C-alpha cells in the first residue's frame, strides 16, 4: 500500500466534505437534526457511507455510468426530502435507514464524478478508493460532532427543540437544496 496515495486520497475525501461539500454537509445535518444523539446519527451516517461506497466503487471501476446532469439534481432532491421529512416527523423511523441507503447510492455516483476528474492511480485503485471513502466518513463524522456540540448536547433536550430548531433549520436546508435542484436542472446541465 502506497502511503502517499493513501494520504492524498484520504485528504481528498475529507476535503470533499469539509470544506467543499456543502450539499453533503447539509444532508448530514438533516440526518442529525431529527435525532441529535450520537449513536443513531452515526448509524445513519455509516449506512450512508456503506451505500455510497458501493456505487462509488462500481462507478470508479467503470461498471456504472450515470450522467451528472441526472445525478446532481437527484442528490439535491434527496436533501430536500430528508429536510422536509424532519419538519413533519417527530422521530426517526426504521424505514429511514433504507431511504438513506438508497440516497447513499445516488451520492456515491456524485462522488464518482469527483474521483473521475482526479483520476485513479494505476495499481492503487482499491487503496485510493478505500482512503477516499474513509476521508469522506471522517468529514461526515466531523460535521456530526460539530453539530452535536453546538445543538445536540443541550438544545435537543429542550421542549421547544423541534419547533424552534428542527423546523426552521430544516426549512432553510430544504429551500437551499430546492434552489440547487433548479440550478442543476436548468443552469448547470
């Protein structure tokens, strides 16, 4: 295993979330908001990582190819969906993990666009892919821990948390992602 490749792709994966991946940051925050306890949100993030790792691996290997003009709006719509769900639902349902898995497959195809623009090092495909995914997971966990420190440790215990934190933050996230959806369909194609 080439340590230079490992470090580079670990860093690239992390940077794809922090600071470059605002859409992915908002997706993770949306997952966090409804149940801001570490164990459930880390489980959701892990399911998301596993699923995007699968589709990213297939896409990076050239076994799946989906146009970014299709995937990018779908990624934005997945963020809209989770944010709107937060507004109308009071707690995480078990079916959310299935949905997160499916959304992760889409997001993985989006990550594949990043990897294809970087290129995969010859003879180090699996190392680069694994390290990129670990970097993405590290970025997601960092976002979760920051959100937990800012909101989860004290605010989520308040009776007004859903009304005054989850609903307005989810509305802002949904509107942002709706804007991205429109932008990605009509202006970035």
